[in-house]
C-alpha cells in the first residue's frame, strides 16, 4: 500500500541486517523493485513506453470509472416521489459511491508515483490516499457480502423476507459497513509516513515498529476482508442455486427468469471483485511470508495487480449494462435527458423484482 506495492519494508530490512546502516527506500527501489537510486528527473517506470502505457491505463480506468459510476448513481438515485427503494439497489448505489470516491480521491494522486521520482503531495495525502485505498476495498467486499445475503433472503426465504428486506435495514447495514471499514483501515493511516532521505527528496512509506505487527495486520486484512466474506458469499449462492433447482417446477417462467437474472448479476460482480483483488493479496502475503523477488518480472506483476485493483472500481457499470436490458435503457435516458412515461424503471429486472420497480418520470443531467 505504500509507494506501489510494499515491495520490501524498510524497518524489516533493518532488522534483517542486524541494525546495519540501511538507507530509506529510494523511488527507484520502491517502484522498480531495485535498490538502485533513480537519477534526478528519471521517471519511476523508466523513460519510454512503459511509463506511457501505465499512465494511459490509469487514465482509461479513471475516465471509464468516473463516467460509469456517475451514470449508475444518477439512474439509481432517481425514483418516483413516495415510491419504495429496493434494498439491492441501495447496496449497488453504495458500491458505486465507494468506487467513485476511490477513483476521485486515490487514483489521480497514486498516478504521480509513475511520473515523479519522489512524493510531492505532502503528509496528509500520503496517509489519506493509502488509507482510503484500504477503506474502499473493505467497503466493496462487505457491500457485496450484504448483497449476497440480500439475494439469499429474497430467494430462499421469500415468504418471510417482507419485514427484513426494507430500505431502513439496508441503510443501517451500509452504516455498519462504513464504520467497520474505516476502523479496520485505521492502522494504515497511522503507520503511513513521509520519509525524507535528502533535501527535496521525500517518500511515502509505511513504517511499523515491528515487522510481526505488520504481518498480523496483513493476515487479518486478508482473512476478514477477503476470505471470510468469500465463504459467506459462497454459502449464500450455493443455497440460492440449490433452492432454485428444487423449486424450478413450481415457479413461473417469468419469476424464475427474474430471480436467476438478479442472482447472476450480483454473482458476476462478486467474481470480478475476487479476481481483481486476488493479485493484490498474493503480493502482500508473498512479501510478508515468502521471498518476493526484486526484478523486472515481479515489478510488472505488481503493476498489473495495481491496475486490476484500480479497474475493479470501473467495471461494475459495464457489468450492469451487459447483463441488464433495463439498465441499458436507463443509461440511454440519462444521456438523452427526456421524460418518457414508458421509460424503464430506475431499477432493473436483474437487480430487483418488478414489485419494487417504479417507473422513471424525471430526467436528471449527469
């Protein structure tokens, strides 16, 4: 989380060399995975195509993510006055808000790592960008877990879910998710610091008093922020699939298609999240408990893992567009900004049931 991918912890190096004189990490060592300091003015990814490609990838992720999540928020935020808001839509709205905030407050500042030899944005942004990086990751996985539980209750316990799946409970769950995520990410902000190697040379680095404490935190983040939520999600979807299989004959084709589409949409979002963030966790666990090589191949792997983690905040709107016909229509309505009584609902068949779906009668510019 510090610099690019915590390639090697400075304090851990000092301990490993029995307190010998080890200099703080240079930009080149941190970013390129080598201990060779950069020449003045040399870019973090080196001069040439690598730097340009990385920045173009970041720019594409940023542009698509900001546009897509803004449109999703505009679509889901609009509803007929007095109409109820579906619980699944509330969770999707929260996921889009978290992704949009992450893209706006983290990606532009982190991109400077690729073009500047030192950290020039000050101590506050050093702490905030890395802190919110972890907060966003936790909010996303916890929200996806809540969405999976919501689907489980709606499908497996549909007869008893009317009093559970209400907007008030969804909002309370979101509040708990944010508080828990902010608290779990607090150690990152506490240990993220500015290191001054020489005049006009500062680096944003995560320093722990004990390498053991950092290992514990990395493991806890992996277990509670990735493994356990995935186990919960797997249980929910296994139960949903089993229920749908048993009830297949008793369900109308329309009801069956609606429930399957909803489950499919949420499942795809979950799978994409898992694949996007898995390299990130692999790198951190490898660094802490293995012998992470410092070479060009490992550097490229870290860059790819970095881009995958960033891109997760941009792909969800694309998933909604591909899997939901009503969402595609709603996207078009936002851009056309025309009132249409026959326009699609502010929800989608693949997002919530028709009973929760009021028509869109207003048009809001984004």
